[in-house]
């Protein structure tokens, strides 16, 4: 029950004010998040605490977060939609 409650909390925090972010974050949460190591799950949660404008810039590769852990999760999400 607690796991489902936490997942639901993350789901609602993944819903942003921008549709462009929603279409990246929500599928990542639903399809990848549960299989990530705990450290990467925490990085995803840290990403959700960032401003939408910053996240969007990072996803569009117009900037990078200063935090290497945030950069790692951003890279995972971007690579998922833009495979090599």
C-alpha cells in the first residue's frame, strides 16, 4: 500500500504545467522508474523538485544541470526518447 501511495504521489508530481514535460516524465515513471536502482529513483525525485523551465531546457539539450546526479537522470529520460 505504501509503495502504491508513493508511486501515486510521484505520478502527480510528474504531471507538470507543460504537456511537453508530461509526455516525457509520465511514461518514464510508468515504464522505467520501478526498475531503477534506488539511487536513480532518488535522482528522479530530485528532478521533480526543479523548475519546469529548467527541466525543459535540459531535455531540449539547451543547458545542463550543475548537479551530476540530475544530469544522469536527464540523460536517461532523453536517451529513452532519442535512442542512439
